[in-house]
C-alpha cells in the first residue's frame, strides 16, 4: 500500500475513534510541508497531526501504477484505549490509531507503536505498519494543536493536551 491510499484509509478509520470531531488530511489543514498525513481534532478542540512516510515494497516504483493488493492473515488485534479521558494523552491516540489500522485491512500484516520501543526512538509517537507486500508505512507523530489554537505550538513534541 502506498502513502496516498494509506492516507485515505487512515482518514476513514480515524473518523470512527471515540471523541473525534473532525479528521482532515494535512493538505486540507493547510499544512503543505509534508505531502501525506492527517490532522485529528477531538471534541475538546485539541488536534494531533500525523505525518505519513513509507518504504516501498520490493520492486515497487512509485512512478508507475500501484499493483494489485497483497492480502494475508489479519494483523493481531489490539485493544482500543479510552480517548475520552482528560488530558488526552498522545500515547492513547497512537494506540487507538494502531488498533484501528490493525483491524482495517487484510493487507496489514502488523502494526507496532513507537512509544513502546526500547530504547526510545527519535520520534516518540507513531506507528510502523507492515504490509503483506513488503511495504512499510510510518505514521509519525508530527505536532499537537492545543484547544483554541489554529497552528501547532511545537513539532515532534507531543505532550498531553
């Protein structure tokens, strides 16, 4: 699965998360520095922005049409955390996205979260989504926007909001 198609999948699954008021692509949120990603706004007004990057499947060339979907056993189910608790923790949003993506498509082979890795990665929150075709999509925690603000107060610094 390539980033644009994954972005559409992520928008669709994020809309159904508890407490979500609005989901938009980063382009729709007027953030054009990153070509793929989503902005999730919760009922509290807080937003979490997630950038999408990828490692293509072996032999895949993005300048050509995407090949047929490769499916296989579903990813391991994950529990969905409570997203109605305040303050809303970035790790809870990350885990909710992981659970939703794992259940979304039989193209997904596995989903790992960044915040559970030891040692801690450079990007503290995000997902590594591995596909049956050998591709990997990374959903990197990019920024947060506090309730009432229109732009992020910081990038890659995602405290509870």
